[in-house]
C-alpha cells in the first residue's frame, strides 16, 4: 500500500467511527482511499435526534438518557414513586345551605413524591418548569410575582445536577432502605415531594412535566428590580402586599371611669406594583399612671406585624397590642431610629445594654457585649427557615443568630469594621440569605450556616440605609427593590463547542482531533438521545450548513458557501492512466419531478416555550410535487427556522446536477468540500468537490456539485406564533368583607342573610371560598365561592355628617383594591344607580355617587353623593379614614343566606383563596344582626294636646323595601306581614311606658302622663319603632313632642 493509501486508511477509520462507532471504525479503514464529507455532504437526509425523543414524560426501564447543550426542555422519566403509590388525603367537607343547614361530603386529594430523571449530568441548573403547559417556576424571570410564585413552588422539590458524588435523598432511602438507594450519579434529576395532583386529574400520568435545563448558567444576587416610593416605616410584607405604618395621634381618653393614653396609627397597604390600595387606622391604649404628661408616651409600630405598642418612658410600662410589661427601653432621643420587632414567636425591644425578649408573660433581658449604639439593634425572622437573626453595632457592625426560645446569641461575626454607631441596621432575610445596605453597596450574605458568607453585591448610590422585607425573596432599600434569591441567566453555546463535546463523548477522539475553528455560529439549545456521533452532528450540519471532512490526521469542519480556492483549466481535465483519453467532463441532471416542491423544517420554538414550530420554503413554477420534512431537535427562532428551510430547499435544487472529472496528481492538495472553478469550452463552473477517489497511480477522480455562495444566505423571515405570557400569578390571600346592610336589591335581600364580598390583592388571584365556623374555629363550613373579584376600595379621608336632604357635593378619594368605578348622569343617580356601602360593620352608610374621576395614581375622586340612603342617615357622621367603599351593583357580590336563629349570634368567618389551606385565612369576626330585615325608623312626627293635656301624635312610616310614591303616589309596601309599632316614653335614659299601635298614630293621656311623671308634661321624648316578626324592633326614631 502506498503512503497515500496508508493515510487514507487512518482517516477512513475516523470516518467509520463517525458512521457507526468503534465497529464502524474497522469498516472505515477498509474503505481505503475514497473520501468525502463525514458529516453533512450533499442532500438533506440524515438520521439524528427527533423532536419526539423524550417529548413525553415516561416511566420506562432502560429509557434513553438525553444529552443537552445550551438551554433546552426535556420531559424526563419517572425513576421512583414513594411506596409505589400516590398518597391519599381524605377531608370531610361541610357545605352550608341558604337556610343554614349543611351537608357533609368527603373530599379526596392525591399527592406524589417521586424522582424525575432528566438528562446526563452535570448541568448547571433549571431555568423553568411546566406541568401540563402550566408554568410553575422561572429562575430567570424579572417579574416579581413570577419569582414569588416560583420560589413558593421551589420549596417542594430539590434539583440534583448529576454530579459524580451526589448521594441518595432521605425520603428515597427511607422508602427503599439504606444501602438499597442510589444517588443517580451522573444523572440530572428532580425529587418532587408531596406534589398535589388535583389540577392534573389526580394522576401522575396527567402531571406531564417539562423542564428547561441550562448546561451552563450565571446566577446573580442581588438583582435590582425597580424604584418604589412609600410613606411611613415598613412593618409587614407578604406575597401580596407591603405595609407601612405612620403615627397619627396620641391623646388621653376616659373609658368606664379609667383614664388611658390612646394612640392611633395609620397603616398604608401597597400592592407589589407600587400602588397604594388601602389606608387604614387602628388604636391602642395603655392606662395612664398618675399625672404622666402626654409627651411621656411613645407609640411605635412592631416590625413583622401590623400591631403597635405604647411605652410610658416615665414609669417604664409598655402595652398596647403587646402583653403589658415593665422594663427599661431606650431613652427618648433614640426613638426615631429604634425599631421594635416580632420574630420567632417573641417581641424584641432594644434596651440600653442590649434587648428585651417578651414571650408571653416571660421577660428575658439579653446583654450585647461591647454594645455602643443600642438603637442600631435590629432583629428579624427568616420566613422560610424560622431562624431569627440580629444585626447590631459595637466598634464594628455585627450580624448573628438568636435562639428564639431563650434570646441567647448563638453566633455572631463582624460584617464591616469601623462603622461604630451606625443607625442603618435593618435587613431583610429569606431562604437562608440576608440583604444589607452598607459601604455604598447592597449585599447578599449566606447565613444558612453559622457564619455570614458574602455571595455578591451591587453598587448603591447611597452609603448605607435600612433594608426591609418587601415580598418573599425581596428587600426594599432607600434606592429600590432588590431580589435576594438567585436570578439565572445563560448564554448560547458555540457550535464549535457542541461539536467538540459530542466528539469527546466517543472516548476515542478528543477535541484536538477535530478542527472547528471556522465555525462561529451559536446554538440556542440542542438535545441528543443515543446514536452515533454522526447521528448527533448531522442535524447541526443541516441547520448551520457545514461539512466535516478528513484532513490529514484530523477531522475538519468546513462551512458551506465558501469562495473558490483554485481554478482548474480545461487542459488539466481528463487525466488517464492510458493513452486513450476518457470523457473530460461529464454532467448529469436530476428530473424536476424528483425534487422537492416544498421543504418543511420542524423545530423547538424558543419563543413559544419549546412547542414544536414549523417553517417552510416552497418553489413555485415547477412540476415537482414532493414535500420533504426535516425534524431538528434544536431550539430555533422562527426567522432562523425559515432561513434553514429556504437554504435546504435551494440546496436541493442547486445540487440536482452531478459533475465528474479526473485530475492529475498535481491536485493532491484538493480536499472534500473545497470549492473550485472548472473551465470548459462551454462555460466556467463553480463546483463543490463532494467526493474524491484517489487511484493507485495518483490521479484524483472527482465528483462535484454546483456551488453558489448566495444560496447559503437566506432572506426568509418566519411568522411568530402566539407567545405564551411567560409569567406566574401569585394567588395571595383573600379579603372578605361581610355587609350587614339594609335592603338595596329586594329581589335577593328580602330574606335572612347578608351580602358577602371577596377579593384578592394580586393579579393572579384565582378566586376563593368563604367559610364559617360554628365553634370558634374548631371546624369550618364552606358558604360561598367566588371566581372573580368584587369591587372594593378604601378611603384615606372621610365624609362629614350630612342631613341627606340635598346632594352632597363634597369630594371623597377612594383607593381601589380591585375593580373600577364609573361616572353616571344626574338622572341615573336619581334613578338609583351607583349604590355603594361606605363604612365598616356596625356603621354602614348606603350612598350613591355621580362622578368618579380617575386619578394618576389609580385612585378615584368621587363627588355628588346621595347620602344616608335606605335609612342610614344615622351613620353619616361616623366615618373614619380607612373605611371601606364597596360597589353594591357589582354582580360578583353574593347574598349569603342565614337561618333566622343565627341572627345575633357571633361567628368566625374566613376568606380562603382557591387551593389554599383553611389555616391561611385571617379570622373575620362577624355577627349578622338582620339589618336587611329591620324596619326603617319612622319620620315626621307631630303632636297636638287638648285642654286637659292629652297628647295625640302621628308619624310617617318608611319601608325597607323600594317604592315609587314619588312618581305614582302609591304608598310603599309595609315590608312585614302585619303593620305594628311600639312607642317608648322616655324619662332621660329610662323607659317609663311602652305604647303599642297598629297605625301611624298613638295617644298618651294626661292620666298616664301623671302616672309616669307626676303631672301632664309640656314636652315629652318618644322613641318610635316599627316591628318585624323576624328581628323585632327596627331602627328608632327619637323625637321630642
């Protein structure tokens, strides 16, 4: 064998390995000296990964394990199911009826704990998770609600990257036994724990997961979100709201003969879009001791709650919303910076030497060694771990952890040196991390162990400042909101790197054995399952248009669309081993009918959550009817896929012509896929050498295809399909407001029951259910479900008292939690449109409004009110800032029927968001008093007396039901089965006689007056009531006649 033949055999071995692995290498060596493109070549037919590979979640023994590049989605294979069955939970559910009766049913919920195998490891992490096309997790999102929801979901699963040292999980070992559990080393997988299957048909088969994996990623923390403005001191945050507190007033009040210091605090509630959605106020009080002046009482909110405390600095007494205790806390000069906290089940107050832990009736003073500025102490709880952390200043700035049971400092260490006396100690913590703002940086520390390890930092415009919890995994500083958890990002892989990695997986070739320096494209994502190396690389060659050829002792990647490297004159053609020349230049052409009229490319659409996309290119004005389909397990954009389809279609028609010719040994430097120009008497042809055959006498038999560089530069653009929203809504808590109000809509309210309104604070609120407890919270009965939000707002100001005779043109600002308000005409106002309930339980005023002007901050300015409607004129002067404003015409309001025997009975209610536990709702104490059944108070009483002092009085009845007396003159309905009234004769606060009457008149004789008062009276006070058979007396009309 000649030297050239020996080289050919060596390269042939490499070719064979690409074709069929080690066995193919032996076959390839026998190919001798015939070489062409190892990968790529002419045509578009290939046998590589398919889109259907691992597109469906399975539970199959021996299933293929995918390899991934860049970022791509896989469905996975269920490896283990705890106890080989789903966990069943049975709950007895009681349902209430309109009349208050109930029925009980059993509710079954199923959960699964399992391992989902994904791909070969190691990989960097998970970007997104879907289940049955529902997005559950997105580690790369910059949407706050998506991050909150994803972190909440992330607490129920753990990702294992496929490292070579990963160990079995605790639940897996507990199920199969220690020593029987594998760590799935080298396999990337997820352990899902107690995954609820309610939304997926209560089967694991219905819970089809799709997991977006990232081969290499960058994780950033902290990440700046946006600027947010707020008023007051931040005190509370959850998945739905951010609440601040502002001190309003402090005054002395007397209640029951005891004098108190009473403070009022305003609480501003913001949603996470930064909108103020409620302004409320609360009062707390502490007993005044002696003649202590008003300036000796300091009211402060308690971080971590919506409570506040009052401290008597003269007598060292603290009370209010906390258990009253005696103890010294900071001097008045430090009040502006001292922040009290509730964390780990205890209240924490700074003292001169450290802090005081208040746990029930137990008081535990804790000394902080070396403490310089006690006002710098801040204590907060990590809501995910329950651990309690402290930050304080000595000669340096310290951070540490507290025992929430004893208050003891478990560990502490220096964060910064030389910051003695720093005031900016507040921090936010979540998931074992702490966010602080100091030294002109916002920093994230890992405090999950017994030290504080810096994770990363971001520069800040200010030197230092407080950090408060803004939402789960977010903190707010004086420069904006920051994400505490990691935000994942990744770059596309280089095509050259993907090829090298696939080649190295052979175990026989290394990256040094292949030259990929000419490939510069990037791969968004690629998924490979089994097969030869060639099968893995052919889809890449089809998409990115390159060939892999043997070149010396190596393989080399050659991009398509190259320029000609040499020109072959006609005289060099037709080299032969004999004296008889052969055909100098032969060409053959494929028939049109054998070529594709349309080329379709199917791919994983990057913009549509990896749904299979389809782009095509069609040749017009042809007799061809064939359609060629190419499946690429690649992540592409629509424009990229359309360009690939255009190139493949053009290439099929370009390469319909075969050329063959023979060259002398002087052209031995020619390689497969070189582009050459061949000169003939008819024309010059630009050809791509597709196959070279080396004869024993040194000649080169060339097979070639036409080449056109422009064919590899597509002009096509693809049509993008509808892009999924890509966000996850936070369900958040529900807000329930019961309305015990007069009849506004008698078609539904003329029976025992009340109006219920329910809403949520977030855009992702899915609806909710209201429950009632008949036994003070021991058991709960569901009453009513909501699928949409009611129109509920609150008022930062208050309307003043009004007689209701004229339209009130006062303006009232309303901040909406949900829903919108609209203006109406004056005629519509008078006809009964835009009814609203304004106030709180026990003092609802029914109003109507004409004008609703939307303001820039999202609130409404209302004006032109009908006040005190439906007999609520008595409540017009009782309003306070923070009162509810609820639109009564909202069709989402619900009338909740009640049994008559429940009138006047105290009950607890809870509004629970769909799928949430009953324990997630706040108690709403509410007593239905049958206000809708109470007769309205009479009006317009008058009286006459005869010469003996006998009094005869008349009055006008009103009806709780609607009437049209103004337009028709028809008297309003009584609203009761029978008309009956009672009249109390008053002597100061005492009732001296009750007169019963069935008409709108009564008499009070002089003799009776003498019996009651000692003589006939010239002026007597009466209280007149209409009677209801259900609730008894209605509203009182007090009049002096």
